[in-house]
C-alpha cells in the first residue's frame, strides 16, 4: 500500500503526462470529487471526468505545476496551477487551484478542487464570462454543460 503523500504526488505526476488511467488508479471506488465547473461527481463519473479532460488535452499546450503538497494518513492538500488553451476561440487560461483530499484504504476518497470561477470564466469565455461569470446562473449552466459533455464522453467511450 502506498503512503497517502505518494498517492497525491502520483496523481499529479500522472496528470502532468495526461495519463488518466494512472490518475484514476489513485481514486477509491467510492470517490467523491467536487469543483466549481462540474459540481459533485461520484464514482465512475469522477474517474471519467479525468479521462475526458486528459483526452481533450492530448497534443495541446496543456501543462500543470504542483506545489505545497501536504498530507497526513487521513487527509492532504495541494496547490496546483493549470495552463491551457480553451474553447473554439483558443483563449489562454491560467487557473489556480487549491485541492483538499481525504483518504481511505490508501486511496483518495474525497477530492475537492477550489478555484475562482469568475477569474476562470473571464479567461475562458471573454466578455460573456466577464459579464455573467460571477452569477449563480452561470455556474448552474456551466455545471449542466460540463456534465452533458461528460455523459456524451461516457456514451462514446463506455467507461
């Protein structure tokens, strides 16, 4: 069994290489993931979200930097920053994320990513994000759209 610190490092090392299968190996089967873009995802939905994101960034300018990884046998935290190009208008995004983890059986059982959705929306969606990115309606519509994309990905890839 790996130590939890290594599981966080393994997770982000796999993410740096867009290796979704190595990432989801770090997740407990009963994983709960949450972030502002997707809302709450459980089990295979959470695992498939990483598969979808990694798949969508293959061959692109995606990169991440991780720092401040801290852990105990029960929980951990990490700071990470993502740099990528988003959407049809190829907007450059630099997203700053703070992650919190809880562990069970040497794997990640809870993963919470926090970031400023308004800052992200301004970078990724331009004027629309500037005008609406701070609203609850924007977040609700974004969650609906990202979860619809995830369902389409799952149908296509049967995972």
